[in-house]
């Protein structure tokens, strides 16, 4: 059936509000009598807390209260374990240590909150923070992952025997036997550095405990409003219905806002209840560098076994993963790394072993990509090296190893981040790669343009990187769809929104079913009073899981509309059509009734209804897949390296995405553009540098470089649609896709550009400086 | 972070030593020093105002002199903290008599910084500390010459 709304380039419903500054963000919330919070944070990465003296701070005019861990009494509890270790994996070691509201005994990373000042203004609160006297005993910090696991290392958590947070070994087939049969075994160490999500909007929270109504309202920059509501109620001993959490417009989530409960999320609502006053805390940029979670730090010792004709016989990866000071998010990231290290390739023998390490650094939880870019980097790097060593073209070696289209669903026999067996539901990788090659003009570039540019002394390289992305994982989301008396549609879903275009893409799904204009569908996301079942916006799952729940609810509403209209118009359902907000008799177009009139008829104020009748044209439905849908794609790039400055210029950037059914190409392209931008940061600009004492040395945008408009290329996006078989819409996620292959692509393109050097890039992120160092190391060899 | 360097003074070693061990002289020489108090023969307490790029603030702390071999060498330990962070440093000073009223001072040290000075000022810290050292040593050399002229 041709679609009227799904798949159309429809401009976003939310844009007029956002672009004219009329959208509500957390910091826009103003409540009479509201007080402001500022946190005292540790300058040290590791230290024992000996004493705190807040007396001077309390005396400062305008200060209402100062709280420390002691003041919280029995309400002082660490955050909940957000993701438990996989119950289905064997012999997992997992030491759960969770972040605390305020430090009680020991500081475990710089920026950890020690005390909170509540004052009439943020200015006063900040000044009073400086009045607090803290006595600390600095301890040696755990910074390096390998040293952190050595005997005699200082301990992040004194009650553990070592800094090992977790250990997980997964095996598919038999790598050791495969290795013996190999013609070529390549072993490398690959190091991935840590970066920040650097969302445009930092975190923020406003909590308002109304003592008279015994009700708590929280505005929070969270990606998971419902779990925050439920957890807050539990922490404060309230009914879930006494707590309303609103996640309004949010200026970017990217994963860290899925982390819960941050210290501030535990402290601010508690303070509001203690003082019976509204309290606001808005994170500043420097706090964000310490107090908001980060990701990517891993060290991999990898090995790939190949036949002489380039077929992968097996892959082995033993790696360390930095979880920072605590591990509330379980093994999600390393599991994603394990599940993506095979890429889209038919690898029969795979051994993957991870040791997760506690360090005196900010917590690590998923950041857009969430372990997947590391996995893709590994396999794509190894294939590039294999291609050189075996003398097989880099495109050809990939073609030979792709999982063939008739092998789907393809089961990998290891478990994924949702603890489900890793099954790639659908895929057809070759056409996607071929389309990317065609779009970038690979043949012509390599044969004609590149030799010409090289003869002019230019260092221009081309890269091609295919990838897969597990998306749209469970457990479930839900939605309620209602036809209102105005004829407009109201929809509520539990997930939060951080710029994904939900108000439009979801509206298109509804419009398709109930035949109204997209602008006549009003979507509410992230308000627990509107909808209170669901988990959150993460793992590229909004359009898949919430999208299909909305589709399911809309389908039921469509049925209700048609059933009622059939009675009113005295016409069988199959002779009715639903369009332009009307139900019409197909061959007698003037015989019709509007959705608004039907909604009124479905909600009578007087008279009698048949027993069992449900009022209104409304339905609530839920969707949860058996396992996640796997999207895929290929990125291609042409870049030029300035051999003097090592600055790079991206000449062409092409992506071809297959995320199943495309809901709105305009929004999809926006997602890809943003993802690529983040990937470029991960590849060439963004790295957090810590010194040996755990001090973060570049906690500002002067030193931590995120790609700006000048670093961004024009991105050409191509689509191929391979529907997912796991849901009715056939959708797969795409939120993280733009980011995932970029580091692998950069490494390949840079090596290709610097063709007269023996360069092998085995770390990310790079920077002009790091590239310069590599070339110097090569010279000195 | 490592600090290392040398400086040639226009004066004899004994005179220089005397100046280095005089808290008032130290207070004058170190740029931004607001006060120095002698707590004991080997311990000084004081306050110093530092500006590193966008960060400025007052550090209060102590300076300890150990391993003293007058007028040849000593070890200096500094610990300071303030609203913008903390610093901790340890360094050795060697004074070598060059004859003809010239003294060569060699210094090596290791400085640890934390808090805002580290996270925001790190990139400039090296330049600033070198600049401050140079200014301080120039000033000290000036005082050395003035005193010699007076005597």
C-alpha cells in the first residue's frame, strides 16, 4: 500500500517553537519562591574525606541551607543498579558499585559532589560553596587501565580485592582451532581514548515538593522520565502517583542523560522535600566535564586469523574497558563492543574477553555509539591490514566476508546488550556498500583523480567503512492515542525527546492510520502524568519501539473510528475511507462524518450505552520486540591531509544507510548529519586528557575541541530499505548510525592519503598533533 | 609537570644564599605574592595571587626548606590551595660558584596541579610558571646587585 505520510519529507512540527525560542527547557522553569543549588565538588580524583565545616557558608546572607552526606541520614543511599549483569551469560564476575548522592567517606573522581548549598540565587550559592572548609587526605589515583589491575595498585573501592569491576568471556565456535588452520594471523593492540558527549544543553533539574498537596513535580533533563519517577518515589518513600517527572525539550541527550540517578537527581528532590521549597540546579559547562558521564576508553589486544584468499577464519579480542569510579550501567558498553567486533561479517569462530576496570575518573555510561564504534574500528582496521598483507583489494576482502543476504536471520551465538542472543534480523550489505562506492565515484577517483592529485603533490585519500548497528532493543514502550472532539489527535508516549523529531515522525505514523494532517497530531513525550509506562530513549530505539507502540495504538483507534462510522453512516466498513479528518463512503464522497463528530458520539453525556462500551475513540498499546533490529550502512570519504600542519580537509562525505522503513528522510538525514559530526569529533578532535593524578586537563571548549561548522563537510545521504521483520512498521534505529563507522573510516582514509608513509593507525581519537607524532616516530625508526 | 632551568646571578654565592633565605626578599621577588611569614627556620607560610589565562585566584600555603647545605643547595617543597584548585611542588636548587662574583643557579622540580587551574589552565600553566620564574629570578638578581652596591 502506498503511504501518504510515512516516508515523506515533512518539515518538523516542533521547529517553529524551537526556532523562535518558545520551547520550554528545564532552565525555563521559574516558580515563585524557588531556591538555587550549587555543589561543592572535589578537586582531587582520589582522597579520603576527613572533615567538612559548613558553618561559614551557612552564615553567608542569602544562604538557606547547606547539606552534606551526614545530613541526609538514612536517606543517603547509593543510586540503583541501572543495568544488572547478564543473567544468561556464564561465569560473569560483576562487582556492583554505584555512585552516591554526596561523598561520605572517600572521593573517587574529580568533580564528585561533596556538599550542596541552597541559596536565594545561584550567585550566592556559588560564593557560599567557596566558604566550605574541607579536609582531605589525597590518595594515589588509579588512572591507567593496565596499572589499575596490577597487584599493589591503589584501590578505588577499598572493600574489593582489586579494581576489577567485571569480567566476561564469550565464545562462538573455536578460535584456537581456526587459528591453526590460518595462512595469516594478525595481532595488534588498539587503543581508544575517552570523550565527552558535550550536549549543547547541560543537565538540569527543578524539583518542587508541594507540602499542601503532598506532591512532587520534577523537571529533569533525563532521557528516562518514567524510571526517574519510579526511583524517586521509592527513594523518598512516596507513592509513584505523588511524583510527576517532566522531561521537557532537551538540548541533546546522546546517552549520558539516560544514566540515572545522577547525584543531583538524588539530592535536589530530597532537598525540595526537606525544605518544602522549589529548588533549581543547572549544570555549568565545567561541571559537565566532571559530573556528566563519558565514554569510549578501551584497550584491545586483537588477533584475526585468515586464509590466504582473505576469508576470516576467526577473531579473538581480549580487552580492558574503563568504567570510571562506579559501574551502575552494568556491561552494556562492553557487550556492544563484543557484538560489533564481528561487524557484518560471517565470522564462525570468535572469542571475546573483557575486563572492566574501576578508575578514579568520571563514570562511563553509553555515549552515542555506546561501545559499537570500538567494535567496528577493530574489525575494519584488521581487514585493512589484512588487505595490505594479503594483497587483496580492501573492497574485495570485505565483499568476500559479508554475511550473505540469504543467511538472515543470522545468529551469532553470543549474547547482546539486552541479554538476548545476538541475532541479526535482516541485512543485505553488498548493495549498500556498492551504492556508497557509486555515490563517491570510487573507481574514477582511485584510477584517475587520485593519481592526478598525487602528481600535484597532494595527499588525498579515500576510505570506505561498512558497519552494522544493533538498535531498537526491548523491553517495551507504550502509547495512548485519542481522537479529540476537535477532530485533532492527541498522543502520549513514555519516552523522552532530546531533538529526534518525535513530534513529527510519531505524528506521521498516527496520521497514516487515522487519516488526519500531520500537524493535527499532538504528541506528548516525557511527562509521567500523561503516560507512565516505559523505559526511555536509548539504543536507537525511539522510532522502533515507541514508534511501533504508537502504530499499534493508532491501528486500534482506526478500527474504532471505522466501526462507529459504519454504524452512523449505515455503510459496511470496507466501503469506508479515512482521509482529511473525515470518514467517507468511498463511492458517495458527500456522505461523510468528521472525526470530531465521531469523537463526540463516542463520548455521550446523556442516554445509555451498550454494556461494556469503552468511551471515546482512544486506545493504549505496547510494543516490545523479541530482540533488537540490526541496521547497517556504509560511509565513504575523501579527505586531504596537509603534510605540514596535519590538518585535514574532508572533500566528500557519503553515507548510505539501511534502517528499514524510513519514516521521514528529512529527520533521518538530520540524525545522520549529527551522528557524523560526533564521529568526526571521535576520530580527529575530541579526547579527554587526564594526568597521572586523575586530573582532567582539558575541561573547557577552549581545549576540548568539538567539530564546528568549519570542520563539517557537506554530507550526502543515500538510503536503501531492508524492512525489519521484527515489527509491523519494518523500522530499525538510526540515531547512533552516523557516529559508529567514522573513526574506522578516518583511519583508512588518512593512511590512504599519506600513501608514501608506512602508517598504521591503531588508536583513536587522533589529532593533527598525534598524526604528526606518528609520522615522526616512523621517520626515527 | 616538570620545571627545569638555570640562571646566572651577578653576585657571590653567599650573598645570594642569604637573599634566598630571607622571607621578605622572597615576598618581593615572587610575582603576585601577597604575604610571606616565617613560621620557623625552615617553614614559611604565605599567600600568592596567580592568574593563568581565564583563571585567577589566591593560593594560600606553605613552603618548606629541607636538605639544606648552605650556601650550596636545598630542597623546596610548596603546598598551596585556593578556590581555583591546588598545587604541590617539590624542587631542588643548586648554586654553583662561577668566580668573579657570578653564581649559577640550577633548579629542577616537579609540580602537581589540580582543580580549575589544571582543568582549564593546564595549557597555559607551563608558560605562566616559566614567566613567573623568570620574573622572580630577574627581580632577585636586581636586589642582589642593589645590595652589593649599597654595601
